[in-house]
C-alpha cells in the first residue's frame, strides 16, 4: 500500500492530470465506461471548481483531496482506484456527482475485471460541518491517523444543514480497507454531512469493512444498495440523525457481519445528540448459512447508546441473530414515552430459530413464550419487546424468492406477498415518500433496474 498521505501535487490550483498512455488499465467496469475513452491520472489535491468529463476514465493514483470548490463528475464517467487511493471531499468543498440510470457514475478498482477484490482501493469520503457527539465537536475521519495534523481529514461543526454535495446514480465497487483495528475506510464514508446533502441511488458492492458508514451529522440516504460487504452493511454512530428510505443490504455466506451496526459514542454513551436515524422501507438479507461461523451474521445491532426508528422493514436469513439491543444505554432508548429505538411493521423470516433474538452464548434463558432472549448486560428481552402487541411486527415470509442470489438478485416480493399488502405497512411520515405503503425496500416497481451491477470480481 502506498503511503497514507501521498505528497500533494498541484498545478495552477488543480490536481495533476496526466495521460495514462500505454500504461492505462484495460478493464471496462460492468455497466460503465467506454472502451474508447481517454484516460487521465489524478494525484494530490484539487482546489477550485473542477469537472471530470464524460468520455474520460480517471485513475486515482493516491489520496485525492478536494480542498475547495466543487468537483463535478458527469454522467457515465468511470473512476478507477489504485491501491492506496481514495477520493476525499473535505468540508470546505463539495461533490456534484450526478449520473443517470442509463449512465451511472462508476467508482471501481483499477485492477482488470476478473481480478478485482474488496479492498483494492479506499472508496469515497464526504466530510462536512454538521454536529457530532464528540468532545469539542470535531474529529478525524476513520482511515487516517489523527496524529498527522492534516486538517483535510477533519469533520464536524455546528451546521446541521451543511451541504456535502450530491452523489446520485453511482456505484462504488471493491473499495475500503483497514488501516488499523477500528480505523477503516469503507465503500462510502460520511463525516458530519448535513441535511442538504443528497445521496440517492447509490450502490456499494463488495467493499472491505462496511458498505456505508455515517459518522454523525444529519445527511439522509435514499435508494441505497449495499451488496456483499466484508463487515457491516450500514454502520452509523457519533450522533447520526439522518432520514433513510429504500435501503437494501445483502450478505454472502463467506464474509459479512451485521446488516446494521448502530453505535453512539463509545466513550460517553449519553453524549448528545443521540444516534437516532429514522429508517423507512428497508430490506436486510442474510446469507442463510449455518450459525456459529466467525464472524457472526446478524441483522440489526444497537449498542453504546445508539437507537433508530425503523418502520416497514424486512429482516431475513440471518444465521446468528435478527435483533440485538446490546447494553443498557441503547436499551433505555426503547420506551413508550419518548422512543429513540423502536421497530414497527417489520417482518422477520428464516433467521436462526425464526425468533427475533438469538444469543451467542450457551444455556440461554427463555421468556414466557419460549422465545430465546439475549443474555447480555442490558437484560433486554428482544423477542418480548419487538414482538409486543401493537407494533405490528411479525414472523412471516415476505416471499423474497431471489433475494439471496448473489449475481442477479431480485429484492421485490413475489405476487401475493404480505409485504405488498398496505394493511401491513405504516404510512411514511413527513420528509419521506408517503406512497410507499409496503414492507421492505422494494414494492411492485424495481428501482434497482438499469444502474446496479453485481460483478463477482
């Protein structure tokens, strides 16, 4: 891997761009790029408004920091990442990467097709100025050393409406890697992006570590596909309060840990603002492999004071747990008066034992119904709480007949599925698509068609 902080190469305030010539990678990513496109290398920093043009393939040679202005990426552009590279939009800059269903923007590995793998490059990072729940209100984004003193990796502030820019109709493939334990880049990483940020129709495929990680802020997510991540699908912490609608997470049987891992502030579980996003219409698909394999494959995990309001959700095929509320700080958020952790109108199916919670420990206790409960210190009886009368949560088959297919998945319920019955769904609230009266991420219209791809390598 190249040095974490590559030297900054600038020319007239713009990133150094040079033709790749005969050394240009010869792969054309699935569904994106033109084999006759010209090729340009990108290194160092970008300062001022810059446009990456359709018809050109751009190769990230190292960490490219957009320090000021707006980086515009036109529809159909392919960006290749070499080992040790990443694209970082600092909090003094913006991204304007808006593709179309017919011409998605593709961020992928610079390795030839057929040899690509998770962790080939570092992914896309968006940094902003919204609030996070750490002392001092500012932090260094994971994937970088806090001791470096590089202000370009900082995020946080007081502007919850801050705009990190737009990322739409885009795929991020084979990205992410671990710098050190608990210090990783993901496929898509955001830090303190505000509510004006627009992240919509984005797929993160086969990323090392997490698919998408949201560190604080208020940015929302819409029409998101996270396929076969090495670790968690959606990981969020440090006071994230975004709105999410239409989210798919799919695991495979070899790698992958949790559909959601929700954390607060590990050093101060009571830190404000609490980590409480609102999530509507999501589908979490485990691999259905045998239980007991490391790492455990779990659906929804809430710990260290994190919560979330989840509605119209499907959780299916998880080998080890469906829901785990881990620790007293998160358990305290599940209360009738002012809930900051709750699940409603959720279907569970084919999880271990078809119960809501399965502990990773011998001799589990059982509640009065015979359902297995979680023995951790929170004493939170997930099966009893989650399946309580009035929440409309059920153990029922949503008839997702092709959701576990890794190369050509279909996350739409089959005709006649109870997930399509509007009586089983709640009506989304303000700020969401209120017409989505179905359970899960996909109804009768397949919004994944045309712009997503599921290459093996």
